[in-house]
């Protein structure tokens, strides 16, 4: 099953199952109802009348109040290629946050902010929390994950490096495209190693596997749960493999007109086009 968020005629966000050919959606529940019992909706077969995909607007199936936690420096070769190479592997996961307003969907256009020389790609996997977590063990935290999506943590490098905090660089408008949610039961354990590839204009720029992560999904969610309660609908982006653009010689950043794809085994392909800064205005 592939699960997406939709709006019909400007109405509230609903969660729906996407047909295999992407031509139809079947509504599962309202956004709030879905996240109140996500496991139940993901375990059942979609009911109701299919709706043509062309009649709906696709949006992330994410609650407005969800926390979007992101993991930096979670692949050894990515640590080695970047600005933090001299510091070695951090003793704890490097966590930063996105606002849900930075998220978007497959097919959306991603604008380059006005002061940037381009945008960098970071293909990765997102995990969705399905039940509350307080002081959880890694095993309990992993068991609470109900699904995964492809994700591109598109980064404004100049803004990211203005200060020691990464908020600006990681929250550009429409800079966080998410693919459809795939139930965890269909994906399996990321520690088994799902292939993660990123392509820009058809050229492969990242090629890693999820079993290369330093900090697993269970480890990271368990750590977070010891400080604040994780709620159903919260997300964890799990970090990106090596091959980002800014670490190349010469650096390579995406320009308007470029097409970026993130492909994750069992999760599918996420495709977005980069556009100019003028696309931010009037929205």
C-alpha cells in the first residue's frame, strides 16, 4: 500500500491509498482520524469509492503540529566527505528540526532561495511514529514505527553555514519533498539494508544502503523519547549517504530546470524539479 495526503476541492486534508498505477486514490480517513489509529488503517484494505488522482491536490499526510526530526551525519562516508570530517563520528545523533510547512510532495517544484548559488540534494528515508513514546527502549521505539517514505532533505548550503544552527538551511520553501508512506510491515527493517540512490538529471550522485547508518531508527527515537514525548504522526528523517553536492570538487549545486530523483528500495522514486526564486512569490 502507498499512502498519500490529499485535498478535495480545497477541503480538509484526508489520507488516502494510492492505486498501483497512480491513477486513483481511495480515502482511508481524515488526517486526524488516521493518526489516531494509523496501525489499524494501514493493516486493512482500502474501502470506499476510488477518486481520479487528477481530481485531487496531493499534500503530505502530516499533522500540522507534527515534529519533523532530522538526523545529520548518520553515514560514515558522509561524515568523512563534509565540513565535520575532522571531528569524527559524533557520540550522539546530530539532530535538527524542520517545520512541517517546509514539506511537500512528489512532483512539486522546489525554488532556489534568492541568496543561494543553488540547492543541494540529500536523499534519505523518513520514519513515521505511530504511537506515543516516553522513555522507550530502542526495541519499543522501532516497534512504534508504522511506515516509511522516501525523502529529499534539500538544503540551502549558504544559509545553513551562516551560523552554527541549521534552521535556515533546512527549512527553505518546499525543500522537503516526501514520497508516499509505505507501511512498515511491507518495508521491513532498515538494518537489513535498503538501497538509497539519488540522481540529478539522470546521473547517479548518491548510492548507499540503510544498513550503513551509524544510529538506527530505534536508537534515535529512544534517545529523543527520554527528553520529550513522541506522538503519533511525528517524523524522523534518518540522514543521507555520501555524495552531496557541496563536498564535490568542484562543488555541484542544483539549478533551476534540474530534476532530482530519490529512489529507495521498497519505497519507490521521488521526483522533483528545481525552479527559480520567483516561484516563491505569490503563494
